[in-house]
C-alpha cells in the first residue's frame, strides 16, 4: 500500500539519496486532510498543494531553459513565464492556487486590515451574515484540490 501503517504517514518508495518528488507534498496534503480538517491542517494542506504545483512548474520550465532566481519573486515569474509561453490556462490555475495559498498562509483573521483588504475570501467572510469563525475552510481546500487535480497532468505534459 501507499501508507506506512506504523507511523501513519504517506509511504514514499525511493532509493536512498534520491531527490524528493514535488508531488509528494500533494500526497502529504491529501493525507493530512483525510486525517484532520481543523483550520491549521487545512491551511497547511493548501500551502503544501500549492508548493507541489509550483515546484513541478519550475522543474518543467527549467527543462525548457528557464532559470529561477531562487528568490520569492519566482512565484510570480513562473506564472509570467507560463503566460509568455502561451500556457495561459496553466498560469491561471497556478495563480488561483497561489491566491488560495496566500489567503491560507497570511490571513489569520477576516477582519479588514492592511494585510487582507484586497482578499476576496476575507471580503466574502466579512459580508456573510453567518460565519463559523473559520477564515480558511474545507471549501478552500476543496477548491485547491480540484485545481491541482486538473493542473498536475497539464504541467507534466509541458
């Protein structure tokens, strides 16, 4: 099976010294949400699934001659490069995942602040008459998961 029943974490079959496959982050994210759906777990899973997609995109673009700078602006540069190579659909999906990830990583509360004024998710929460008190919810995870399920096969074809 794909689960190590002793430690209850995803099992990865890899030779000693072999590099990590970026999609292992995606598997970990899915596993985490299968086990726990508290807000911290959802936020962590969303972050991991975005980074899996980002790292696959970086790998595929590097195979085509593009080089990352190794700095934070690479996130935007990857999306820009995909658009420049006429992969708008991929760029849009990766940008949407990035937006969800930024919400999950940076917005600890939905109250209007300098940190989240332009966040569509926080705006919806502020406008909602009924709220659970959660800022990152299962619906955010579900959207991220659905996007990644469409995005990974497309990225692999680059």
